């Protein structure tokens, strides 16, 4: 016998034999509600009333129930998972339960600031040590080394130059002349004492400035000529001023003063940015700087929540401007002016025990 199948859209399929009909049940193309009729009879009836399909329909029902059960279990698990992670968990830490926030006092904040200042000072010294090293290297490259002999007018230890220097600075006293007789001694009786026409050479710590040079400095303008670290040289022809970075004999190093100032200024820019980054990053990521960590204080919002990077950056800028007023405002309001402006609090880590 052959059968005709009507689908849910009312379309008829067939005629098909019993074997094909059974296969369609296994493939879930035919269910218990599917309308079927014999090719010989015009009356439609559901597949559940056809005896030859009873066993296969029961297997289909069990299979579908098992699939739906697994699907429902998976859907329920996914819903639970979503609810757990979509809901905001209530903060319930030991600190919140047992302590109340206690604003940090002036001295604790001051000590933390000193600690951070030492760290920043170490960074500043490191950067400027690098600047001086580069300036020293640059001076070795630009200092004139083609002059074979020191000019007489550039020798600050020569007899003519020594007289001019001695009139402006403390004279260097010869050890032997310290015991020379004073007026009223044998010198007053008309005896002529022997005098050393060569002036005593000062120690290395005596250095002088040449403010009326007729050209730029050169490598022979060294400590043997009266120059040393920090000596100043002014070329009256060009108007350029130079600073001595080394008075090593025969290999003095000089650099233009304006070039050295330019290096110092350019080094200050990354240092300022580094300091701003240090405070902003520490406040935004750790809620405290290293100095604050050492002294047990940290920064939070007014409602004891995390301070994020933008607020930390604004807090850093206002701290540089209004930080000097912090002691007065802590005395009046328990918080600094920059704390109030940005909406943060500086509190102690331990807090105080609740009553």
C-alpha cells in the first residue's frame, strides 16, 4: 500500500511506500501530528493512528524528549551564567565591614611627599648627569685643538695677568714671604730683601675667568693657565660666552654657555612629563605612589571607590598648583583643596575601628 503525506503548509507528497514512510519518521519529516491518507482512500488521519508507525513514532518521541531536555539544561545553565556576570556584585571586603575611612593627616601626607621627592630627585640627577656627560663629550669635539702654544694674554697665571687678578681677588701668599719682616724691622733700615720675581703658582682650586678674550677658548686654556671647572670665557669679538667643563692640562674642554642652557632646558621637558606620568599612573593604577605606600595612605573617590586614570591625571595637575595650600585646608576641611576640587579623599590604609 502507498501513502500520501500532507505537510504543515498543506502541500501533498507521494504516493510513497511503507518503507519510505518509516524512513521519513526516522528523519523527523513525519511526526505523530502529520496528516496521512491511503492512496486508495480520501480520508486524512494523523500518523499516530497508523499502526505500522507506532513503534517508530514512540522512538521518535523519546529521541525528541531527550534532545529537548539537553537543550533546556544548556539554556538554563547559560541563563544562570549570564545572570551571575551581568549583576553587579556587592562589595563586601574586610575593610568595609570592620573599619571606617579615616582621612590622612598633614604629617603623613608630607612624609609621603618627601619620599616621592627623593625618588624624583634621583631621576632628575640621573637625567642631568647624562646631560653633563653629553655636554662634556660635545665640548671635546668642538674645543679648538689646533693652537700649538698658549697665548700670553690668555695665561692668567703669568706675571702681567697675575697683577690684574690680585687686584680683584685675594692674592696667593708665598709661604716664604709669610715670615718676611714688617715695617720697623731690618727692612726699614734700608736693607733690600731679595724678592722672587716669579709669582707663586696657586693650587688647582684657584681658577679664574677670562672676560676679555680675543677669540674662542682652546685646549691649552687649562688649569696650568688658571682655568678649571666652571671658569668663564667671553669672546669680545663674537660676544659668545663659554663654560669650562674640564681643565685637564693640554686637553681643556669648553662649551658655549647658550648651548649648555639649551641642553638643560630640553632635559627639563621630559622630566616634567615623567613626573606627571609617575603621579598619574600611580594614582590611577595603584591608588597610591611609592611614598604613599610606604606611609600607608592611598587615594579614593569620595565614596571609597577606585580612582581611574583621567581623574588621576586631573588630580596630579591640581596637586602641583594647589598642593602648597594642603596643610591649611586639611586643618579646616580634613582634605586638601585639590582633593575637594577633584572629588577624592586621601585616607589611611588601616582606617579606624568602628564603634
